[in-house]
């Protein structure tokens, strides 16, 4: 695993490509790639013998095959590596079946579990993946293998898409809503609606009645934290506990969830959004090694 200081160029939250200049990919025995095409953003991760070599993150458009190509080409930019140099490629995420160059498509549940194991270490037992379209709780073993999981995808109100709707409504960027939601003297009652459409109408009503932007955000994020805590309770949370996905970067939700749980999540040293693509690349490495042993 590369040292944290070598990853400092790749700041969490930025949409760009990064590669490790200290790795000579031409000397690698196994090169694998994972591409996670999500509903909000897409990531690509390239590993050289299991070491993190290149990363990219882009905004997801309407064309999944094109999103996958854009993500992997951004990761490859400036490296001299081409798609043909990669021994195995796996697609995952919302658009996993539409990754045109993938050798295989694997569910994001398996990939997030494996990616979290790499990012946080083998003590991880509970992974909360808070993504753009759904929320998943995954119980895993010391090798990052899924033991059980539960997913809530009934509505965007508890996802990154829902947060984007609220940020736009309030005229804020997605990066500032978490901190802003904590700027309240007293925590308001959570919004009652579980549907993002009705929650939006409810928020507009609060604003018209004199609520501050900070209070509206606090009410919405409190409701999100409560719904996620309920999902975790149904699966049963076991330490160590970590969060992956874009919403892991939202301190307004994470801090409220931790308070409800009475448990701190492990702090990431990698971008939490790469967990799926990273896990896919690691699983690809396993497949190459297995195939070589069977020859």
C-alpha cells in the first residue's frame, strides 16, 4: 500500500486523474483496472501488482459506456499505459454492464467490501456505502468477503442525488452543505418526508416560514442519519465500522450518524469514492492469479 504522503496530490472530492510517479508499470507482473460507473460520479482505479498506480473521478453523464471510457482514459493520461496493457478489467456500479472494455461485471456490494478492506485494513467488519442512488450496509470478514448485506434504494432522499437536489435548492455547492448544516444553535426536528420530492416541498415551506438555510440542512441531514441508522440496526453493526461513497465526505451526515450510533467510523486516508473501483481492480488481480495457477 502506498504511503499516505504519496497520495497527497489526489485530494478527496476533486474530479481529476492522478498516478503514482514512483511506480514503473512496465515492470509490473499483473496490471488490473476497476471502473465504477455510478449514478452521480464514475471512478477508475488501476493497480500494478496490487499497488495503487492510477485513479480518476469524473461526473457521470447519460452515456454509461462513454463514462467508463472517459474515466479510464483520464486515469491513464500521462502514464504511457494503454487499455491493452491492462491484464484484466472489471466494471462495477450502476452502469457496470455497460463498460465496453470490461472482462467481467461485478456487483458494487462485493467491490465496496473488498475496497474497504484495502483502504481501512482487515479489522473492518461493517461497511456503509452511501452513494448517489442508494445506501447499502455490508457485513464483511477479514479478507473483505461479503457475509451479508442490506440495501435501501426506494427513494433518492437518503442518497447523494437527494443532497444535490437540496444543495441546488438552497443555492449551495455540494462541498459546503455538510459544514453549513452544523452551524445551528439547536438541532431542529428532522424533515418528515422520506421522498426527496416531498422533502424538497417541505424544505421550501420551512424557508418561507423563516427557517435559516442552516436549519433546513440540519433537519434534512438529521432525517438522513436516522434512516441510515435504522438500516444499520437491521443488519447489526459490528466494529470496526467504515463509510464509503460520496456521502462519507459530508460531515453533517457522518457526525449525526456517529452520534446516533454512539460509534465513530474509521477516518479515511483515501478518497472514499474510489472504494468500488478499487475493490473491482483487486478482485481482477485475484482472477488473473487464479487463472495462471490453473494453467
